[in-house]
């Protein structure tokens, strides 16, 4: 439990720093006093979330493959895999960013129903911010390499530095240079570049965890990377796809609901960032111990992660319920947007108690060689656990009904995922080492 807690605490600090970039951007944009601009940030963030999810998938692959090689006592292979992973990650991030740039009008208009001032601003915001997906992917990947090597502190520094850079750049660009909402986009670019600089220093110069890129071995090294990364990306894409559908529901209730959703989308990562970090931090623990065939430790890590994450989710729910009026005041939410935020903080975030269960189970699946199960459960929640539940809930009870429907779908798939993960780890504990 101590190992899981320490890795999670340091990882969450760094990961929350990533999410603080978006939080601070919306905070400063809210000071411009135009609700349409908050809605625009909400639309743009959902598109950016698609790209971020691919990056997270590769980060999971980097942590899992590098940590497993280190656990097997093969540091040279770990260094070669790290180099190959970062190269593949950067290329994929560039392709994703280019695709989203080309089709941003379709995503905003057709998928999200964005229109008017909010749609136009979101479109221009993405032109500035999306190219920064490449340094973002590299920074996250380098953080994953450091975490796989056990240096949780320097992994934290990578993203923490980006958060500090944003805290300085946002007000300077938005108000000091008069760039308005687009200053937030440029601040995002600056933060992503900061990730890379700090990550390169820690992973390459301090620990020498990244070797030279071997193009001859690239095809061979790509197999284990995509073996974990492919399903992990598919798994992670389920969340933004579900978010796109939910944002479309909010859009049908008006800009105020979208603005409220944008605020909630900034609060969720900060409130539940520990859960996101736990899945990234406990992965190397499971991976190293599985590589060494210490299955008792693997099972203990899964149980401790579940206890820690569910306990934290309940505590975070209580804090949000108490802090709801203050959150509304900080972002200047009024009318329907205010009601949206208050209801989510007091009732709607119950869904996260069960979403944490899915995260823990998926981490186990990814690091035990059953990544396809993680994909199945995530997409199950994103489709069967989201579309019918949210749609029917919205028809019956409006925005509040949709939130309650999402909680119901999360409960069904979250409990099911944990049951399967525990049975899988138990079965592997009695299976002879195939090596």
C-alpha cells in the first residue's frame, strides 16, 4: 500500500499539473466575462481530449514495456524500447493532430453541434493548440519512461513544470498582451514545450533510460509497444468519444449547459486526478512484479489500488459537494450554468466512484497481457453505459437525468470490470511461468 500510495501521490501531482493547464486557461478566460467564450473552450477541449487519449495510450505502453524489461533484468532492451516508443509516439501524435485540424469543422459542427461565436472561437483556438500535441506526447512519454524506471519524483517534475509555465503565461498572454481567449491557446503551446525540456533532462541525462533509435530493430520493437499501446489507445479513446456524445447532449440544452459542462470538465481532473495518476503509477508496479512472476505482489497491488482509489473518490465527492458554491463563484457561472455545476458536484459525480473501479481494472488488464479486456470494458461503458443511459435520462429528467443515467451506466460496468480483473489475477497466480 505504501508503494502504491507514494507512486500515486507523486504521479498525481504531475498529472494534475497537466490538467491545471486547462483549468487555469478557463479560469482566466472566464474573467473576460463572456459565456460564449467558456462554451468555446469546452468545445475545443473535447477535440483536444481525443488527441490526449491517444497520447495516454502510448504512455501506458511505454510504462508497461519498459518496466517489464527492467523487471526481467534487461536494461539495454528497456532503453531501446524507450527510444522506439518515443519515436512512434511522436509520429502518431503528429498524424492525429493533422487529422483533427483537417476535420475540425466536421467535429465541431456535426458531432458537437457547436455554432455561433462559441463555434468560431473554438475553431480558431484549435488551429493554435492542436500542433502542440506532438511535444505533449513526447513529454508524457518521457514521464512514463521515468515512472517505469522508478523515479516518480522526476516524472512529476515533467508535468509540474508545464503547470507552472501555464500559470505564468496565461494572464500574461490573455491580459498583458491583449490576446484574449487565444492567449490561452498559446499558453498551452508553451506548457507542452516545457514538458519536453524537463522530460529529456530527467530521462536521458540523469538516468540514461533512453537509448539510440535503432531503425533496424524498430519493426520488432513496435510489436510489444503496439501490443499494449494499440488496445490501450482504443481503450482510452472510449472516454473522449463518450464525452463528445455527452457534450452534444449539453449543446442541445443551450450554451449555458455547455459552459457548465466546460467548468465541470476542468474540475473533474483536478478533483479526481489522483485516480488518473494511480492507473499510470501502479502499472509499472504490476508490470515489474509480473515480469518477475511475483504474483502475490501483483494481486496485492490490485487490491490496494482499488481500496485507495474508491476511498479517494468518496472523499473527493464530499469535498466537491461542500465546495460547489465556491466553484460556481470562481468561474462566474450564472443561471443554468450555475445549476449544472451545483448538481454535478452534489449528485452527478457519484459516477466517479464506479469509474475509478474501471480504471483500476483496466490497469491490471493492460499490464497482465489482457489489454483487449480493458478495451472491451471501456467501450462498453462509453457506448452501452453512456448513450442509452444518458439519452433516456435526458428525455426523462433533462440535464440532471442525463447525469444520473451516466452514474448508472458507470456502476454496471465498473463493478463488472473489477470482478473480472480479480478472477484473472487469481488464475494467473496458479499458471506456470511460460518462459
